[in-house]
């Protein structure tokens, strides 16, 4: 079963180091969500590599680490949308939560005005519809 592993750190430079280490073990960058301002890293992990990812995250001594099981058994995809304003970004996040998406599956990068969603296939179309409703610059 796929999981979202979230780690919070005391220093923003630690976030960069964690991302580098995760990439070095072969994790695709689209499975890594990092926010230096919030000093947080979220990783989508399948069962096969969960232990290795957890070891990398713990090696950097997080203040807190949590795991959230995705409802879908398959590894999920990450959907990304970029918006013109921070207000629009917040509206998108609110709408995604209102359709029942857990906050742990949403990543909002306020500085770059990007929202990333860990999307189970079963509701991917609905998530894209919510993202597009707010006139994104780009959806990936």
C-alpha cells in the first residue's frame, strides 16, 4: 500500500540535503514534495522502498515524522498546478479539502504558487477538474 511520509525539520538547509539524498537513492523527483519555508518534506512511498525512504528521512533527525496510508493500494501519481496568486492557491487547497481529499495528500508551495496533489487514480479526474476551475497557468 502506498503511503505519504511527512518529515519536519528545524533548518531549511536540511530540507535540501534530504531531497538530495532521496534523489541519490533513485527516488523520482515527482514523488518528493519539499517546502524549505515550512521546513517539510513529503514523500510518496510504495511498500518496496518505504524502509529506505524512512531511513533517509530519519538520518537527518526530523523534529517530527508521520505516515499517512493512501486509500488506493497502487502507488499514486502527483498532479501539479501553478497559479497567478497566493489567494487562488489557497482557494484550490480549500476546494480540494472540501471534496474529501485529506490534507496530508495536498502540498501548497505559496512562494511559487504551486499546488501538488497526491492523486489516487480513482479521483484523478475530479482533482484535475478542481484545479482547472481556478484558471491555472499550468497543470501537469
